[in-house]
């Protein structure tokens, strides 16, 4: 009996489908979810949602997420993420170019410029997309 998984972001829904097993990067550590899992709501941190379509241990899709929340109830998993990206769609060269651009912007900012925090977050996101 498959579960239903939805990964939802403010501006998109990167995944809406069935899964036999899902691993989630909760703030308490990686959590595996199989059918009939206990209901819970948890925070998720930066990491990877791994989707096994057929059976546990056979990862079919991996999504980078930057953080958010997950609700598990009645074999429905809803991930509410700030950002999520299917790693199969990531262009490594494009992401490397973005990192270089962000680093170039950082190099001209003063140490106390508030824009630095934004750039550091963007670099961290890009590295998450590359470090699966």
C-alpha cells in the first residue's frame, strides 16, 4: 500500500505522487517513513528528501530542501519547504556559476553589510544542490 507524498513550496509543488518509503531531514536527524507510520508534525532542516517508489533502500528521486515542516498522517506525507529542488534537474555547471557570482558579490561588500547574510544563504543552497 503506497503512501502519498507532496512537497510544497511557496511558489511550486516539486512532487505530488506515491511513495513506498521516504526519508526526511528532520531537525532531530534523518527520519524514515513507511506505510502506517505514526502521525506527527516535525521541523525539517537543510538536507535531502529521498523517495523510494517501489521499496525501501531503492531511492528513485532525491529532492534538496532548505528547511520547513513535515506532517505525516494517514499515509499522507506533506513537506512544506522554503525551497525544494529535484536533484535530477540540477545543472551543476549553472550552479557552480551562481556560486562564483555570489562569491564575487561578497568580495566587494563591507564586513557589516547586511546583504552578506543573503549571499551566504544562497551559497549554502547552491552547495546543497551539488553535495547530494
